């Protein structure tokens, strides 16, 4: 069972959690949350925040480097361990809820497809642990080469549809992705409206979010305005399904915010203030160190 955005809105209006809109409090507690981390969409920041909201023994974190092995291992875990896990997160395809013994709902964050492609390419070209790093370096890949020859087009649509993102995207896959967003996701966020997206998640899952900082921001990359019109057109053409999906997600997010405007505005304002307070401060550095330690423990626990 998954909880729809409509049920979430109704639950908030009734002063309850989303699960309470349909189930009792006791059964809502047993609901699992599945965070589909789409590459380069502010997902690392959300991962670090999530890791402070749940006991480490009740999370499964898909390894960000060996994610194919880690996601496949997740599907082979004993049902007893799956049942006691409240948060599943990381780079994986849609569909995990089908094998879980408990009810589940999904969350994700999408990003403007052009910005996401630019960020993804420069991250791959600069991060030595990425599988494509050396290929890009030795072959002197440009952004245009990446868009033309890589099969990583429409990545957001493929992941949310549960399709392999090394294979071509089709209209059927794109439509399935939009239907999955509407039917299975409690919160669909956007990285461009991250605080509002995070506010909806805080309200939906009763998160504390006592400290807030950004992680893994790709800075050594050009902006959209720095690229030629021909390059931008090439990215748009190759990721047209993701552009459609992004518009769908944007409409869903706007609708959810409008239906809970006061609560979302208040939480988002506090989040912005929290991020501003910690920026370039000792508290931000301390939080980053503690978060790195917690991330390492979470990854270690998920691998055993």
C-alpha cells in the first residue's frame, strides 16, 4: 500500500500524518519510506538530513559508489529485516515497495533537466570514484559528447518508471514515470524549491530537522547561461521526457504547497534561517563532520 498526495493533503488538513488519513496511528508507524535518490538533484543533502531522523538500525542506505550491487542486495534481504526498516534510500529504481512486507510510500526530488545534465557531467568528470571518470579524462569528453553518446538521457524518468537508465527511454516509460509520481509518492520535491520540498517532508513524516546544511554541491561547472544555444538545444532534445516529467512534478509540488500554504511557509522560513546561521560557521563544519561519521556507519550497517 502506498499513500497518495491527495491522502497526504487530507491528512494535514485533519491535523494528522499522511498515514493517518487512511490507517490507524499504530499501522502508520509501520509504514516504510523509500527515498529514490535521483543523481545530482540535492539528494546528498537530503540523505544527510534523513540520517539524523531515524535510528541507524532502521535504515538501509544504498551504497552511492557500488549502488547496483547494493540495490540488488537490498532485494535479497530477509523479510524480517525489511519489516523492521523504516527508511530505504539511495540510487535505486522504483519498485521496492512490491517486495516489502509492510506498507510503503515514496519520496524524491527532481531537478531542472538541463541543470541536472550539466551538473552530472561535471561531477562525473571530476569525481575520481565515479565509474566514468577515467573514460571522460582519457577520451577528453566534452559536455556535448556526453549528451550525444551517453545513454544516460532522461535519467529521472527512467528511475521513477523503474526502467534501466542505461537503455533508451520511450514514451511508455515516460508515461509510467508520471503515473508513478501521482500514485505512489507522498512528496515530490524540486531542488530549485528545496526548502519548500523539505518542509512538506517534515510535515508529512514529523521530522525534526534541527540542523540544516548543504552537501556535495558541484561548483566547478558552467551555468546554463554560459552555454551556447546549440548545446542547450541538444540537451533539451535528448532529455525531452525528463522535461515533461519535471513539469508534472512542478505542478504536483505547487498544488501540495498551496493546500498547506501556512504550514509550509513557516517551516521553509525556519529552514532558510537555519541554513543561513550555519553557513561558513564552526557549527556547519561540526555538523558536516558528525554527518560524515553517521553516513559511514549507516553505509557499513547496510552492507552487512
